C-alpha cells in the first residue's frame, strides 16, 4: 500500500511463461511428488494469487483448550466433504520422499487430520498450516481481489478465511462422516486459551503470501534463482543478501474437473532446480519513485517471489534496506545514487551474507573479501577454496575482471585510480594517464593506492602481502590472502 500510494508501479498475479521465459510461470499443473508438468499447463499469465490461510497455534493441553463445541458462523460441511475422497484416494498418505522441515507429521498420515500440516512447538503447542496437497483445499480463489480492495473488503475476505478455517477444525473434530478414530485424533488439538485472547484465540494476521510486487530497476526471475548444472546462479554486482528457499507457491484455483492429481498453480518445493542465489539491491528500488526502498514486496516475478517470500530472506533484505537508508542519510543521496560497494562493505561488517559458499565460514579471515569479490564474478561455483595456493592464472582472470569492470548498475563511474590499478594488474602496465607522465608499473600503482586503505589491520602482515604482489610472487599466496589484499586495496574505490 505504501509504495503504491507513493506512485510506484507494481505487478499483480502471474506472468506468462513467454514474458521472461520462466519454465514454471503462468497456468501450471505440477505434480507435487514427481514435479512432472501435467496436461493443461499452458503458461498463460493472469491475475490469480496463491491462496491465503491462517497459520494457527494449537494446543494439546486439555486445560488450555478452547473447544469449538458448536458450528462456527457460516459453517458449510459440504466445503469439507471432499477431504473424505482425498482420504479414500490415498492423497493424505505419507510423502514418497521424506524431507525434514516440510510439515510432515507422521501420526496424521492416512487420516483426514493431514488436512493440517503440523509441527511441534514447546509448551504443548503445535504450529499448524493448511495442507495444500489435498484437492479439497478450500482456500484457493478466496483472495483474488484482496490486493487492490479497500479496507472494508479486505476485512470481509479475512473474515471469510476465518470462517473456513474454524469450519475445517469443527468438521475434522465433529462430522459423523469422519471415521471415529480420526475424529478422536483431531480432538487432541484445539485453539489455546492463552493465545490471542481478545481475538477468539485466532491469529490477528491473515497469511498473505503474495500481493502487489514492486516494478523495480531489476526484475528477479526464475532464471536468477535456479541452476540445473553445477555452476552458480547468476552473479549480481549489487548483491545485498542471499536466498535459498525452494520455489514454493500455494494453489490459485480450487479443484477443477479433469484434474485429479494437483490443484492449479501449486508449486511444491521445487528444490531440484532452486540453488542459493544473490539478491540484487535494484529489486528494492522503484523504477522512477525517489526516496523509497522496498525490501518485502520487492521487484520479482510470481515464480521468483515464491522463494524470496520467506521471513529469513526478508529479514536479510530488511537489514540491507536499513543499512542503505542509513548511508543515504549520511551521504545525502537518494537510494538509487548509493555506492553499492559502500553498502556491501557495511553489510559485510555486520556479517550479512551477500554471496553463498559451501566452504567459507564467517570465521574465516578471508570471509568478507571472498563475499565481496564473489559478487564480482571471481567464483563460478559454490566453493572458493580460500586456503589453496593461488594459481597465477586464476589471479590473472580475477584482475582482468576488475580491469574490465564498468560502473556498478547504480553508479556513474568507477574511481580512476582503481581502474588504472586493475588495468595495470591485468596487462602489466598502467592505463595511459591524462598527462604525459610516464606510465607507472603495477607495483608503483599499488604503492600509490595502499595508503588509501581505510583499515590496513584488516589484512594481517599487510606490507608483506603488498610486497608479494609487487614482486609477482603471487604463487606463494593463498587464494584467500590474495582476495583480502585486493579487498583492502580497493577499500576506497567504487567497484
């Protein structure tokens, strides 16, 4: 609402498969066990949204239980009877492959109670989501007009979701069509008296998985968050965070005739192609509006938003947004004018991950440097091998990357001294100066730039490392040490 009210453009619904060439975009029927694309998957775009639900807190403590002893307002048992067909067809059984953290709770397998996805919490509490695998899932399509609705209509939609949720609990616990042992199982779980006491023991907030998404200076797509080979997902020089949660989106339609395996739009944990990925600063910046940084409803397609929409990712993006706002105030700049290198260095001091690696823990002395250069294409895989001896050919490739690096997407130009240094490193000679002064050697340029480093203590034995680079003895350095030396030397530069 805030960024739309400020005049920033937004996306709504699902892009077509053709718009960005995303394999999982648009209308789709994806088997949630095999991830096989099923007939009817046309890839057409529309304005449909993933279903909203309430994420419940339940209790197993009888003394703390608020029992639904009568039909809730608006109760319609016909809405839930299809769960019995799901049970009979085996759709509420165990998964074909067990993965921790996926909402599997084995006591509920092959019962209608698997309409809820549960996980145990302390103090006799349970976290309960609504399981979208069942074709009886009744929430899809109930939210289609929510994003652009006024507050009265939004409250009507939320109230309807509360009615459906309470009705489902009541049905599982009381309907005579539910097998008696399964009814007894369902009666183990109730709304807790000590939670949300002034709201009927239901959460205040509807689980809004997706609504309006910013039209930003970059659009994150499925291609940015997936890889089918061993290599990295695409590199972003303005990376400010990382994500890795599998593409996952709730259904957008209720059960349709002719489709008896999955609800349309359900993308269930597409982890065979989702890989750790970088999140560029630009997806938080509106195309035109000034003074705004949008870390939650960021610029992404529906498919890509289905992975960044997790709270840990939003926390990292929120950290980056706060750090960027701080730098904007300190430097008197608009968010789009900010030096990404300065923002990244601040985030790295705060231990924010901007490039994922399998083999570089935060305690490693080269961690910050490898994170930084990882956003500039030094590493095409998820391993950096920081303690291996540096191969001079790798050093040459890295220095050539710096030499060929233009301004970041948010900066008008790089620092002249940094570019001269990089060209000298890559070619053995400095770039032609503007005056007739003879060209400097790489070592002389290093000597010129070294005093500019703001934190020489960040690289132990700083002088030795400089001497080794000056003398061409890089073969005696580790990959991590070389990255650290470059990171320190370029501390004042805009690359």
